[in-house]
C-alpha cells in the first residue's frame, strides 16, 4: 500500500494536531507549522502513528489511538539510542 503525504496547515483533518490521516485514501496530512516543532524522533513516531491508523483501519476512539500508538511503538522501539525513553517523554 502506498501512502501519500500532504502538507497543509489548514486541512480539516488536522484540527490542532501535527498530523492526521484520511484512512480510506491512505493519505497522511502534515501540519508543517506544528510537525516541525517536534524532534526528528518524535516526527517519526507521529508518522508511524498515522500509518498505524491507515494500516489497521482504526478510527479516533481511545482504543484506536492506543492501537496506533502501539503500531508506532513496535516499529520504533530499539531503533535509536534511548528510543524507549524518547517515546514515553
């Protein structure tokens, strides 16, 4: 599956978030004004979190957010020095 990335600070999917997704279209929308305020590691987590929503076809309920976090966590854990600590801070 190919994911398309769109940079658009005014997209309605974003609200006040650094990124959001349109699951049915496999699109991740990035708000550059907020996204680039995060460290490169946290940017990876945000992208993987949104990818998790697309891959898992989850919504925005609490359990869906937890599943998307777990998807990102599983892919980032151990990839960089102190990656676990970075994910929980």
